[in-house]
C-alpha cells in the first residue's frame, strides 16, 4: 500500500469517525432532554445505550486512523524507490532551465460589475 493510499484510508476513517461523533452528540442531546422526564426514562435508557454504541464507533475510527498514520510514518521511513530514467531526465532539464516551472496565475472575475 502506498503512502497516498494509506493517508486516503486515514482520511476516510476520520470522516466516518466525525459522522459518528455528530450522531453521538445528537443522541446525547436527546438523552439530556428525556432523562429529566419521569415518563421517558426507558427512552433515555435506550438513548444511552445507542450513544455508547456510537462512542464505540468513534473510538474504533480514531484507532484505525492512528494505525494508518503509524503505517504512513513507517512507510515514510523506508528509502524512496528509484525514479525512472524518464522522470529523472525531466528533472535535470528543469534544473538546467532555471528550476521549477512557474504555475499559471489564477484570476477570479466578479460578475455584476464593480463596487
């Protein structure tokens, strides 16, 4: 697995954990609303159970992110593979021409005239 794939996997897991955290927060909000009402104690208990399940999902997602990051660090410590001859020749030509080529300038144009 390449470093890019590893980091993409970590980003995916982070998004899943963030989504689960938002759901966890909503469950806690509902729990707080129902726990103070005597007739809704059973509902509050169910919400507590659901919130704990979501918290477990958040923790698992964060643990997976940590594993991806650790794997990425281990991959970064390994020596980089040799560049193909075509790429290294192109890099030598750019260095001889004055370094890195310029990137095009991006201009934004407002619609609706000047203010």
